[in-house]
C-alpha cells in the first residue's frame, strides 16, 4: 500500500462536478494504482455506477466512515474481469494485513499518533469486512449448511472477539501505551488463524453455494455495495 496515494478531495468541488471528477481520476490510474476520495458525505452511491460502467476494473475500500468525513480508496485492478468471492475477500485480508502491520511498526517506533491513524483505518476496514461477511456472505453459506452449528457459527463468535479488541487497541494507541505493540501482535495472530479458516473453507463454500460464474460475480457485486457502518 503506497504511503501517499493520490487523493481527490471532493469537498473542494461543486456537487455537480464531483462524480465526473471521480471517474476521470480513476480512468487515469494505472494497474494497481489507487485514489483516495475525501468527502463530507458517504460516496457509496457511486458503487453501482462503477459496477455498471467499469465492471471488474475496481476495488472499493472504506478507510473512514464519518460522521462528517468519509474516505474511500478506489484501486484499479491489475487483472480486470469477474472474480470469485474467495479472490475478492482474500485480497481484502491482504490489504488489511498491510495496514495493521504498518500500524504496529509505527507504534514500536513510538510514532503513536500516526499509528493511531493507521489503526483507525484498519479498524474501519475490518468492521466493514466483517459486515460484508455476516450480512451478505454468511446467509449464502447457511442456505447450504443451515444457520446453527455450521462454520458460520464459529466465525461469528470469533468476529465478536475481534471486534471487542479493536477499541482496546485504539485506546492504548491514543494514550501512547507501549503495551499497544503487543496488543496489535495478539490481534494479528488471532486474525491470521481466523482468516486462514475463512480462505480455505468458508469462501470456497460460498462460491460453491452461489453457483456458476454469473452468480459468483453477482455475490461479489453485493459485497462491494455493502454499506459501511457509520463511526460513532
């Protein structure tokens, strides 16, 4: 993940010009390049238009979800075209891993303010990732396995544990507590085990349950359009 990706502050533009500015900027990106949109309102309504006009070309990653300020990263995919649930969500795991690893490195160097900002991006993205899974992916799997006692039951329990840890780490970073470094390490170890189970078992099950290529791509489109929970 680049240290200083290209940014487009939509707050500086008249509302009538914002959408076209986003698409012009995206179209100028090279493969794997990103632009970060900064807005005073949720830009999520752009997702259906990207899906219609730039299908299979983009990834949409939530960095900050208000109130009053929203930031999303739009990445131009290196390989364009349909992708599976496993590919889509596994790539998001890798992206989030990169952010939290950087946050831990900054905390270890006692750069707590920047570490806290990076961790806030990670927590926002991880909460959105969990929402995508629990609200959209898990019901697809549960149609095949049943809602009780299947793999999604374990995943939901682990999600609850992970979410409980996020504000504790954020608080430690804000108070510049050196223990935050070990707290991030413990969290990433838990995530490593959790993510491996999802990638090797749950995501393939979801792709199988979805059906053919068209159905899998439609599931990815639903994941992309999943609303981000607003920050408190």
